[in-house]
């Protein structure tokens, strides 16, 4: 039996590895291991005041920091029965969408484009002055500028606070964003072409996993009340039964294996489930297999640019004398769950708070933890007939990359075997 | 010593959120120029180039150390790196990772439902508990300008100057109203290292101290102000300990 190890997985967010076991030259078993060190966020918020939680949990992951902060705020605000002012909701959605834009652009241009061009990284493309790479970076910078203006900081935003937001950005800044937005709306249809070519991706089998997303038809579910998995919708507070999350001995990310699963979450699932978010291209996405997730992200960027335009318009016309945050006279206890669409899929935060406003329990389910199970199965399916070792490693890595995994987010780990320092992209070990 | 381009750059990450690395990737308009002077030898988030034994001119470290295998990797990294720069709150003070209370094994068991027993992990430690650190870039996350500035100065044989004043002074220069005075908000500006140009107080958000504590900080006076603003002992503690400070 031969064991191939892709370690570390590169151009993914966080530390992980893939192990491929070959029997008589054919793929026999696949293990996707998410090897982030334990950070125990669900434990460290316990005993702290409810309003401290959002500042702490956003530090789970930098790329998704806005999504974590907003989801925890929603869960806690729901728990305390607080309604945030409309203007605050608009600013929060703008922040989240800025995050989607930057995250999708980062994934497509910094992490995927090098694969399509056959280079080890984006810097090589920049040195060659590749126009697509330069434009992609500018789009990513635009997403970041939105996050910085709406959130106060690109990573770990400070504007969303319990009950609403701390400030409303200057009109001048909003006008500047509107102007740049028009440029991107005009050029995105051309820019995204490279990601739509079937010949750019490895041959793929059909996507494995039931699509799962927050159950809203239009906007991103900022106040996600339900979870939609195609057959039916359940209330977001029933997430635990639906997902059946549990720890695994061989991975740090908790696994999700509920009855209706395994699930697939992310841009591709959203495009499948939500009527208003169907792929904007006339393209049979099925033939792309899981690499269709890249198409779905490209399509979402177009949608996001439209929605950002609407939000900026609302902000321009907003009455600036209205209060930006609702106040809470006294903390009360309870249970609160919120679900949000983070860039890479469904994110759930769940808290129990006592009558003095102290956190008693917390549970966080991240998109990559949900996708973890289907990743290995997808590699098995796509590479069932592949025999070339180098190609096996390379394509397996590209499959994992297509999910846009965020391993920092998937907060949970295994004991790291010492092979992690070996730093080989394709390491062969015969047993 | 002035380094000759292309300088070999590596970025190793331990227990953290990737935010420090992301801040460098967020310097979009400078990446092309950076690519001209820097050769990436090991930076898995950005590149598939992995050099096992290459000599590294500048080695950046993100994250705190929480497992013995992380410690081994850190020691190996120090051996091949000419200048080691600790970046961000996790590497400098162990950051928010260190807020886990009580017995770590118990917390592991709780979060991972009985699977935590065989994980070899210890309370998060800053990098300088184990190796010599040549440079420090504070912040959670660090300011993008500071990252570029530091790499640029190292390239020219120097080291970017250390800030010595607190965020409070930057607030004065920017003519912000004092949040501690006006809103009785728990702002850590008076004791937090400057360099962010009072980013959060500029927006009306109290400083959470993510850049760490300035030398000769007057903690007593700040605690008195917080008590006068109506915070409890425990709330003050929680506020201060978020980025490694204790009362």
C-alpha cells in the first residue's frame, strides 16, 4: 500500500493536509485533516459578559472576521430581544458584502488564478504584469475598502457594536465607493471570463453533498431564521439535530453528519438553493463538479456588486440624525442562535447567557467544518481512475482548494504528527 | 547590514487567525513592488513554493505556541532565519488565545466532546518565551503600513523605530473628544502603544488595547478612572487581560 501526503495544503486559509492511500495503484482511501491548533473559543467566552463576545470571536478567523462578529451579535441581540435600527442593519450588510467581495476575490485571484496559469503564486503573475492579476487585486482592494469604511478596520471590524453600529461613515466616503462601484459593475462580466472555462479545471465527477444555506430568498440572511437544505427548511435553532455535529479523533474540525447530510455549503450551495442567486452565466455548472464553486463565486461577485449599489444608495439618503444603536436597559438571560452566510458558507453561532449577562455556553459551527466530510468523498470520486502520483496530489489539492476552505475557522484539531515540518508538496511513503 | 534583493522571506504561522498574514496580502497596491525585492521561500497562504532548507533573510512569525510540535517547528525556523520578526498580538503576548481559564484539558474535553484527552497542548505562549526575537510588530491585526515599513527598513539595514507614546497622544493630535471623559467608555488609549493613529477612537470606538501596553504605563490611574466610570473589578480585569495585561 502506498501513502501520498499533500502537506501542508498551500493557497488555502489555515493549516491542513490530505492523505491519499493507494491500493494496487488505485485510490483506496482519502483523509482530509484540518490541523489548526486548538484555540478553544467556545470555552474562553464562558464566564465573560455578553457584550465582550463579538470582539473575541471575530478573532477566530481574519478572513471571516466580519461574518463572525455579525453572527455573534445577531445571536446575542436575538437572545436579549433587541431590534437594531435599520441604518445599522444596512451598514452591517454592507460590511458583510465587502467581506464577501474581498474573500471571493482573494480566493479567485490569489489562490485559484495561479492554478489556471500554472504558476506557484500570484506574485509571479504580478511580476509578469498580468492584467488579470492586477485587476483582481484591485477588486480585492475594493472589497477591503468597503470593509474598512463600513467596519472601521479591514480585519476585526470595530463598527458593529451590541445594539447597532458605532458610527455612520462620511457621505464623501460613501460617494467615493459608489463611483468605484460603477467601474467594477461595468468590467466584471469581462474580468470573470477566465474562471468560466471548463478546460481550466481538472475533470470532475458530480458534486457530493446536500446543498445547505440559510433560508432566505433574496439578501444574505443577516437575520437567518431558518436553514434550507432543499427538501425542507428548519428553524436555525434546530441546527444541532440537523447537522449532528460531533468531534472526530482524526481531525480538529468537528464533523457534521446529521441524517439529511452530508452537506455542502458555500457559494455553489447558495446558487443551487436560492432562486435569486442562480448562476448568472448560461453555463452547465454540473460539468465543473466541485470546481463549479469557483463559477458560483464569480457569479456572486456580480450579484454582490449590484446589492452593494442598493445599500450605498440607501446610506446616501439615510437620515443622519437617527440613532445608530438600540440601548439595552438591563441584560437578561436566554438562548440565542443565529445563522449567516459567510463567504464560504453557513455559519452558526449559538449562546446561552445567564440572568446577569454572563455567557454560560457557546457553540460555533463553521462552513469548513460542515464541508469537511464531503471533501474526502469528492476526492475519492474525482480521482477514482487516476494513477499518476503527481497528478493525484495536485488534483486532490485543487479539489480541497475549490471549497475555499477556511481551516482557521474550523477551529478544532488533531494531534499533529511530525510530518508537518517536512514541507513536501508530494511526499511518498511506501508501507 | 543592508540586504541585497531579492531577499528571502518566509512567514510561519502558529496558533492564530491568519490575520497578520492577511494584512500583508491586503497591501494590494504594494504587492507588485514587494514581489520585485522579495523572494517568497515559504508562505503557504500565498504560495505553493515551499523551500525546506533554504536560508531565510527575514522570517516573520504569526501566532502563539500551544503544542510541542509547534515548538519544534519554531526552533527549526529560528535556526534557518537570519532575522526573526514576531508579528501581531498572538506572537507577542499569546493574544486572545490565552484567555482560556482553568485546566486546559478540561476545556479541550468540553469543546471536543471527550476527544480532547490525547491532544498534546499547553497554555498559549508568546514566541519570545522560546527563541530570540529580533523585531516586533504589534497589533491585532497589525497596521498594513507598519508591515511594509518594517520590511523596507530591514532591507536597508535598519529597524523601524519603536513607538514609545500611548494611543492617547495620537487622539490629542487628531483633536478627538476623549471617550473616557465624554462617554465614560472603557478606553485603553492611555496605556496602549501608539502607532495606529488612534484608529478606533477616531471613529468613536474605545481602544481595546490590541497593540499591547506602552512602557511606564500608569495602570493605577487608569483603573481608578475605570472604577469612577462605573466598571466593576472583574470588568476591568476582563478589559485589560484581552491583550495580555493583568492588574
